């Protein structure tokens, strides 16, 4: 119900800004020190494609949102967000993230 009302936690990725640097993946592992075989955040490279004769490549992130909901205290940005060199990640309520995504090329993940 909270998610329907926009109160659930959401992670926003700006697909145009993300460079696929893998820093968020490293930041999550560094923060939580989970075992190597676990994977709470992963960067996924998409296939490159041509736009006006130039190569373009998008990346996606694959967060485990239950972990993110427990990680985010509602005030302090997690290291995956604050450490993203492209400022491509944001975390907050679903309603806020949906507002931020308006008119942009974003992916939104919800818990
Ligand atoms: S979201 Fe940010 S930190 Fe993660 S791969 Fe993209 S640019 Fe790098
Ligand atoms: S919000 Fe926390 S648990 Fe989720 S990817 Fe970022 S550092 Fe990892």
C-alpha cells in the first residue's frame, strides 16, 4: 500500500548520465562487506548501438531493493549515491523519484 501511495523507497538511475563505471557496485560492497558470493548491487552493460553514426551504450544497475530499503535511513545518502561520479543515482520516496524522473531518461527501482 505504501508503494502505491508513493511512500516506498525508490532508487533512480539516470540512463543518460550513468557511465557504467561500477563505483556503485564497489561502494555497496565496501559499505556492507557482504560475502563475495552475494550481489546486492550490480552494474549491467547493455549492447552498444549506433545513433547518427556514433556508438552509444547504456548501462543498468541491478540493486536488491530490500537491502536498499534497509540501508537508506531517509536522510543520509548511501555511498552508492553520494559516490557516483556522474551523479546518476538518487534515492528517496517513490513519489519524489517519480517527480525527479519526469522528462528524463531514467530507470526507477522500488522496494
Ligand atoms: S550509477 Fe554512477 S556509480 Fe553506478 S555505474 Fe553508473 S555512473 Fe558509475
Ligand atoms: S542503497 Fe545501500 S544496499 Fe542499496 S545499492 Fe546502495 S549501498 Fe547498496
